[in-house]
C-alpha cells in the first residue's frame, strides 16, 4: 500500500513529536524509526525531514542541541518541549476523532 503524499505530510508533525516524546533523537534515527514503524511504507528523505524540523523549532515545539554519537562524531539531537508535548496531545486527539468518524461511517468490517 502506497500512502498518499498528503497523508504522509499531514502525519509528519505528530509522528516526529511522538518519537521525540519517547526520547531525544537525531535526523537519521527519526527517519529510520518512521520507516520501521510503517513496515517500510513511509520512507522519508533528509530533504523532507529537515524543513519540518526547522519549522517545529521555529514554533518552539522542539529544540536542538549538539551531542556526540557512539563513534564520537558530533550530531544534532532534537528534543520535544513542553509546548510540543501539549501540541502532541492535541494532534493525537484530532487523529483519534478523525479515525472514530471514519469507523462510524464505514464500519470496521467494510474497510
């Protein structure tokens, strides 16, 4: 199943915030987690992720800091802020409401 681009775009912010709500992370790891969570159906590229990360930072939903990887290389890590956690709760509730609406319209057995 190929997910439409508009669905991938709409889900990017809540997915990133949820990943960062579990633990601080860096770009490549976020991309890998999304790929794993979607069983390979969502394959983000750097060019898609980093503009979103910059937008989330500008909105103060996440912050970034430089840290060292296991190999000693410098790496930019991201972490969710308290504003980001509040936004994640709101976004999650909105997705649940939408899912409930769809289930009520088509039923679980018809999809």
